[in-house]
């Protein structure tokens, strides 16, 4: 299994920090966000990792090199010419065959910290043999919808009433997933270069099963706003 860390975002909500550094290198409790994610994957036994870059890409590349990948083999997917979003980023690495053979990918966002047991997630994937989307019952405005078999069937925005696909059990996406080779093969069905994984899931959910994985005792935090840095540092230290 290969890891993928989405680290190419502009980090506009973390300004002014991201005026001089990429979001992936924003420090929390003495470590950049990227290091927190790499070490979490490494500690779960995933040491082949891809990282996409766009904003201050050379700073990320140099940090990985100086730290020798924090004990992992890290390959960079360079998006400095065009920021591709999460789905487009995965399509690019598949097209370029960057470290990817016919194996699953555990993909996560660089700015979401959590106490998830990745080994438990991997076991769930291995037992089911189909893609696992990490979700929770936290309150938000936008939800993935799952049917009685725990399979993705739609998406909804409860504030606007918008619904794509079919309604079902509402669960909030966490920014982490394990995608099977079968699911990944459908990335080529997306005609555009830039697209989100949510858009991809809604297109392929009738072709391949995408299952909900709800971690036990789950705690997560999206490190998205500058005024949350102190809270995020305390959260990171509690993991």
C-alpha cells in the first residue's frame, strides 16, 4: 500500500503564515504539518509515500530532502504549473506511474490531524477488499450519504438542500480514504485535469463500491484557520 499526502493547497486561511511558507510546513508543536502526517503513515507501516506540491514547492522538496523523508521513501508530484485538486492530483500520479503499480492508495489531507488508528483502517480495507472512506457523525453542512449496506449513494448540503445521487445516512467526510486499484482505474474516466475526489466519488459510486469507515472514539481537527493554531498545537500534542 502506498500513502498519498495532499500538500499542494494554497493555505489562504492560514495567512499571513502562508505568505512566506506552504501550508504543509506550518509548524505545530515543533513539527511541520507534513511531518505529522508522514510519521503517522510510517508508524502504521506505510513508508512509500507520495506528496503533491504547488505553493512554495521547493521549500517542501528541500525539507523532505534535509530530513531524509523522516524515515520514508517520499516521491514528489509537482503541480507548480497547475493546482489539480485532490482528484486531479491522484489522476496525475496514476498517469505518470509515480510509485504506483496495481496497489491501493491511502490518501489524506496534510492539514487534518486525527487520532485514527491507521492499522485498523488498513485491516478494514483488507477484509472488505473495497475502497474505504473515513467518515464520522460530526456536525457540518455537507455530508456524504450512505445506504443500508454502508455504501456511498450520494452527497448533500443540508443548508441549501442540494442533493446529488440519493439520500441516506449522513456522515461527514474526514479527508482520508483507502482507494482500491479498481476504484483508481476509474480516474481516467474523468475528462478534466482538475477535480475533487468528492466529484469523482459521485461519478463512480454506481460502478464501484465505496464503503463508510467510521473510526471508534474518533477525534479530528482541520488546521485551517490562523486563529486555531494554538488549539491545533494542543490537539497535536494530545495525539
